[in-house]
């Protein structure tokens, strides 16, 4: 092989690397505009693959051009230039479309919009056509230089380009996009293409003559006539492209049930698929020129490919057990995630490799044989063109004709049947003497073996519904029934019933659950869905129109329909099977289906809001988890800006977030993305793992109007969920946008073009990370959020039942401790363990009543602290102050020396939210503490610092912060509080008013 040919092959490796970056990134861009619904994904694939086909076909029309390598250099240069200008061009084109084109040319409720589709095609097609030209041009240039071993060179080019593609997929997903975002990734690939173009141009000075048709070696078997052979092999090329895309779609959907439906998993599966094609090209390259009968060999390959595709189903079923074992064996940390990703790739390879190796042989075999026909050099473009055309048909057939009626396994079988039938047809097309037995026998055997394998192996639905990638369980429990199963166009949906709760799952991941059996407590999801409906209504009771993103169980939509003022509720759901599956939750969610005000729209939410038109008073966004591929774009800065344009002035956005499988850094980017458009939001905690964020367009959110809980339908849900008690909603307030953005200061905003959440979320899902800062801040023994933020509302009335989440338990413990310390103990609920706080409250009560000599102050002080920790920040100042007022009037307190009374004064000051007294008493106690560092100095330091910050004494707060973090505070135990206090100290606040609060009007 000459150095020139080696150089061209090396360039084609780099071209494959850049080409798959383009396929991934350009498609991602267009989906940002078009959405991720089934029709949108189909259009993107059709336009991209159609462009490849057109480019190849154009090369076939000009097969005998003078200098294909120079043409290749020009094509690569054009691709590089388009890559460099694509991002600004896309931004400007879509900005114009959002502002002018879509509102005038599209109907919001129609999933089809010719203008939107046409612009999407225009954005994607030119570069797709250019990419389709590269393989025919490079192959022609190499074969003209060295025509002696055409099969070897064709296979080599196929192999190196595919290997470059594998590395391109991995590099873009795991390196480039996290480092430089989508624009930087495109620029990197564009620079590579310009480099390829420059080198190819220098190598194109020589102009080898065009290829002449190559003689076919004697085969020992008569093939069809030349024209019939050409037609036969082109049909095979088209249909094997069809079957390969059916495989790819089926396998990716099936393996997402094992590996998870994240972007990382999809890219690993795509890389595995392409690697199989590359290995097939590598295996055949050293054998193809020596094949006596390439058509017969192609027939065998087709049969083996079809049988191998269905024969790996047992391996697929077993992969659930392997994944369960892996999750039990791997450490849930970053190193474990690397091993998890590698193992996921091996699982994908085990399922895909046998068939994809065969698929990787087909195009080299067909191209090699047609080069030896009268088609000659035109075969290089023709084969690639008809193969990619077949791929287009495969996409359309798989997604829109096969998946729903046949399911994933049936779709896979249909693709495999195409390959087996192609092999049988090729066998039958051979002319071997007077007897047809030698043709019929292998065809019959192939079909018989295929039938046996299909009938013997099937997909286990109890495995596919398990969500093993999260639960670590390879099968759902034997006590759980699958009452609904559907392989929809975009997701697999299951409804499970264990006799107590009913849940709906998407690709194995639970999306909603509702308790059904009598006496069974409501699920946590019910509280979240209830709050998603009531929170926006409470902040905008007069709302007339609402939109909900994500149908789930239908409960959020049902709660919204409990408003007598709402005239229309549009629920946007991407997967029709979700709407059908959620019928299992009737009659609880009957209004979502039967109320004439309810309208269910099957569409991608991003695309729906992009088309504009309708304006809403409320938008509730409860999509799937952000780690699910495509969903992170519903948590982006650009999406929130688009939603804002669909809200009326004063309209309310309500956003669901989870803090499980999410870390501080990831959720901070979502808060920042929301805050760029809706800076005055507030955050509720529905349950300990879910947040509900509420924001108003154009101003502060305002207070929650509890009267909405008395509307008949909502009252029914509220009573069931214990939200009808006074303060049951408001005590779930965590903080304002100002507080959480201050806590996570410096975070970048999650963006469509810099998808931080999409990049991080699958990792945090595996590591089982949790957002800790918000929880730590909410559990602080000091009323930080009440004093410095103004959103948190402490409990003003006893909370003795209806305990579902952290705020409920905290308020309950506060009241039990309060009553016990005042000498009116209540028996705690038997199922709750309050720990030492109840005993400490009894000690405090005994000390205040009898002042026993055995109770020395320093021995009782820890009990005072325990009572203060349990009560001061949880109860309203009037309630908490009762305990300390009683203590201060006791004989024991009067007999205590001034240093001892200083502690009681501090606890009382915190209970009153008296910033000046907190600073004064806290500093006095710290001055006498020396270098002691314990829970008491921690408390005194935080109280003094809170007082200084509250009073706006920035210099004093800074000085105390520097001293305290060295001497009196355990930073590891109070990280969130220190971060928050530091942020607020550097954000000027109003001076305290007479009552001692920092804010005269709460921010919420």
C-alpha cells in the first residue's frame, strides 16, 4: 500500500471521527427546535440519512470525474465551514422562526407544521448531502490509485471510517461537550475537517485514470445475468439498510431498559453498534478478494445476521441479571461509574455484535461485486445511496408501523426476517445446474432455524419493567402484576399493581404512583402531584387557563381541574402510551379524561411552546427525570425563556424537581437557569425527595391563598393527604430564589448549548447522589431562612398528625418538645422515635419547676440546647418564646450567675428572632469560650453571625466569620449554613426593624 493511499485512509479515519460528531450534534440542534416526539426524531433521521443518500447518488452520477480526491477535499472544506458557522446561523434562524414564522404559519395544537419541518430540513440537509459524498469520493480515489485489491481497500475504508465514528461518539459525549459545549464541539470538528481538506488537496495533485469494470473471477456457480445481478444486489443493499436500522432502533430501545434511557447510555449503544460494523469490515477485508463466490457468501452472511439478531435474545434477558449483579458489586462513586459505563458497553456489544459484524460485511461485499460488473465505479455511490435510502424506510417502518403493534421483540424479529429472506432469495437466485435442490435446501434450512429460534426465545416483560439500572433488581416482585404494557413510539410504558399501590413506569423508571387499597397511606408521589396542582392555584386563584407538561398519572391535571375558575387545561404528553396506561388510575383521575375543560395534546413540550399562539395563566412542568435523554432541555435557560413568552403577565410557572440522584452542583445549574428568567421564585418541599418551585412572570410570587384548599375536588384530595390543616402547605416552604441562588452562588445556567444537567445527571443517578445543602439549611437550628429570606413560615398551631415529610416531622417534634417543656406533655406517636429531645424537654421542665440541686446548670445546658434546636426555628416566635419566658421567670434562672443566664438570653433571643440580642449574647458567649469548639459554640457562633448579617453589619459579620471559622465552628457540620450566611452578608439587606426581623415584608 503506497504512502499516498495510507495518507488518504488516515484522513478518512479522522473524517469518520468528525462525521459522527456532526451526526450527533447537528441532530441535537435540530431536535432543540423540532422536539423529541416520535415524528420529530423520525424527521431528523430521514433528513440526515436522506442527505447521505442524495450525496452518494450525486457521486454515482459523476462517477468518472477527473479528480475525486480534490472533490473530496472541497467537500471536507465545505463541511468544516458549515460547522464553524452553524451555531450562530442556527440561533438566528430559530430566533426568527420563534418570533415570526411559527406564530403565523403553525397551529399550536397540531404536531405537524410544514414551516417548522421545512426549516429543520433546511438546517440539516446541506451538510448531510456533503457527508454522503465522502465515502464514494474517497473510495474512488483510493481504488484509482491501487485498483489491484479493491475488496481489501473498500473494507479497510469502511473499517477505519467506522472506527473513527466510534471514537467520535465517545469523544463528543464524554470529553468535548462537557468541556466546550455544543458550539465548541462543532468548532473542534470543523477545524478537523479543514485540516483534512488541506491535506487532501495537497495529495490530489496526481490524477489516476478512472476505473474500468473489473473482471469477475470464476466462481464455479452461475450467477444471474449482469443486469439482473446489479438489480438484485442493489435491492439487497437497500433492504439490508432497512433491517439494520430496524435492529438499531429495536436494540437501543431494548437496551435502554437495562442500561437506562440516558444520553450517555444511548451514545454507548450507538458506539457499540458502529463498532460491530467496523469489526465486520475488518474481518472481511483480508478475505474478500480471495472469495470465489461473493454472492453466495453474501447470502450466508444475510442468513447468519438474521438468526444472530434473534438468537441474542437470551443474552438480552440475562443482561438484566448481570446489571443487577454489577450494581451490587460496584462502588457508587466516580470510579464505579467508569466501570459501570464500560460494563454497559460490554452488555451492548454482547447483544449487538454478532449481527452487526455481519452487517459490516454486507456493503463491502456488494460494492466489491458490483465493481466487477458493468456498473463499475458508479457502484461506489449507488450502493451507499440505496443502502441509506433503505435506512430511511427502516426508520419509518420501525417507528410508525412496527413498534406499537408488534412491540420491541416483534420489531426485532421483523428486521431479522428481512435478512433471512434476503439470504434465501440470494440462494434461490443462483443457477447451479438442472436441479434446484442445492438452492432450495439452504434457503429452507435458514428459514427453519430462524423459526425455531424465534419460537424458543422471547423477551421477559417482568425483567423489562424492573428498572434494574436503578433498583438493582433484575425482575419485578412476584407479588406485582403488570396490568398494562405497551412499547410506544418513544418509550416503553408499564403499569404495575402490587395490591396496595399502582404505579406507571416509563422505560422501567417509575413516573407516578397512587395508593388504591383501603387503609394504605398515600404515596409520596401523590403529595407531589397534589402540590404541583395546588401551589400554582394558591398563588393565582383566578387563573383561567393552564398547561401541564407531562401527563404521568393524570393527577396533577385532575387537581388543577378542581379550580372553578379554570376554563381550559392543556396537558402536553410526548408518548400516547402514557395517556392510555394512566387510565388504570381511574376513577381518581377521571376529570383528566372526562372534564370538557381538559385537552390532551400529544407532542413534545419544547416544540409545543415554540409554536406559540396560546397564552396561559399557569404552566406546570413535571417532565421525567433530567437524566432521561432529551428531558434536560426542559430544564434549560432557553426553555424557561420560551415558557415565559407563553405566560400571561402575572402568570405562574410551577416546576417539579427532585433532589435524589442529583447533587448540589447539578441542581444549582437548574436554579440558575430558572432564575435568569424568573428571579423571584420560591421553593416548596412536597416530600423529602421532591421540590416544587413556583415563579411569577413579572414580579414576586406572593403568599399562598389557603382558600383554594376548600374547593370541593381539591378539598377531597387535601383531606386524604392531610393538607387541609392550617399551615400544611406554607410550612413546606424551603426558601426563595434569592436564598437558593445565594446558597449555590457562582453556578452556571443549564443551557441547550451547554447541557450541564444532561452531562452530569446520569453520573449522579449511578452514584445515588443527593442534594444536601437545601436539607441542611432547612434543618438548621437557627431560623436563617425566616430571618434572612422571609419565605419560611414557622408553625403557629400544633401539628400532631398528618406527618408525611421532613417539615411535618420537624413541626411535630417542635410542638411535642414545646408542650413537654411547659409541663403539658403529650404522648408521642408510637411509630415515631423523637430521640433525646423529649427527655431533654422533661429535664428542662423539671429544672424550671423544682430547681433540684442535683441539676447543675452546666449539666442541664445540653438539654437547653436540645430544646432550642428542636423548637426555636420550627415554631412561631410567640410559641417558642413561651418556653424561654417561663424558664427566665423560674427560681433557677434567677439564681443563675450572669454567664449562665447569657445562654438562656441567647436561646430566648433566637426564639424571638431578635437580631441585635442574638449578636450581643452570641458574641459574649464566644468571648468567654476561648478556643472551645463544640455544639454549643457552633450554635452561639451561628446565632451571632445571623444577627450581624440580619442587621446589615457587614464588617462585623466578616470579622466574626474569619475568627469563628478558625475557632468556634465545625465547618464540616455546617457547610450550607456558612455558605448561605456568607452569600447574604455580601448581598446588602435592609436594616432590621423594631420587631427584630430582617425583612419587613417576606420575599415570598
